C-alpha cells in the first residue's frame, strides 16, 4: 500500500553540525514531496518541498534531495541551531495526486548547544 | 493574513460522548483536510473537503464524520468516543484541492477521552 518510511526516529546533533533525515516511498508515481517542521504545541509548518522534475532544492540552511529511481528523498539542515530542535515530517502524494498527503512517522531532532 | 484557527484548543470528554471540532481556514482557501496525530501512529488522514464536498476519506470508522460550510469553515464530529480517540486533531487548509498544494496547518485540538 501507500507508505512513507522515515529514519531516524530521533536525532541529536551538536550546534553547528549538519543533520540529515531520510525518507523512502512506495509509489513510483509520487511527484510531490513536502517536509514539515512541528514545534511543541503547534501544528506542522511547511519548510521546503520538492517536485519530481528536480533533483535538489535549497533554501538557506535547508536542502532537499530527491532520487526518483531509488524512491527516496532527504532533508539536509546545515549549521544547525537550537531553534532547529523540533519534530520533522516528510510526506508524499500518491496516485498521481488524487489522494492526500501520506506522512512519515517523524524525526525528533535535538540540537545541543 | 490570519492563519488556520481551530476551536477549542483543548477538550476533555468521557467514553460514549460525542464531540464537534471546528476549523476556520485561511481566507480564500477552499480545501480543508483533517488529520489525527498520535504518538504511535503519527499523522493519519481523516478526510478532505473541497467546496463543501468530501473529496477524500481516510481509513477511519463511521463514527468520524465531517462537513464543510459555504464559507469553507469545517467541522468534524466524533460520536461514541473511545479511549483510543485521544489525540491531537489537526486541520489544514489549502488554496485548491490538497494534492500538490501547500497545506497550512492549524495548532490543533487536543482531545482527551477519559
């Protein structure tokens, strides 16, 4: 069935280091892959997304890469800061966009000052 | 521009009761999706409404229902509450139908069933 696997479930990094979160998906027809950040007491907030016609997208310290052949995509955060601490979710659209987003189980990122 | 608002923010109910949650989307957004978030299952899709019509439905029992009004505001209802319904219920709005459109989430309603 439609599935998004996300790893790791928890990640601790020192301030200034990089963090990488990886997701794999089951449907080769998926074409939209957003990443959300959820802080305590808040709803998820979109931080970056990528569509299947590009392999990489950057926005300041955040980048996402997509490998459609291998069916995986990754979030890269460079020069991490304490305010990056949150739960991050990857997601994918299946069935050529006729179904809603399917989310990964989330990664709790802790940036240690 | 005001974000997505959800009311109430916190709710405590007992088993067997019913509950209605409300979501007001961003002005101009016509699609509202509802999700259940629990520590064990993560974010699970409940249903999506677009222009007052249910466009998609997740794999939840019939006790979970929803509707959308002409002003795009949406409500979801859970009847005969069970302990396992305790969760954070999130709604998200988007300009068009959710697929491929950026979804903006509200802060959620924390439901506790005793």
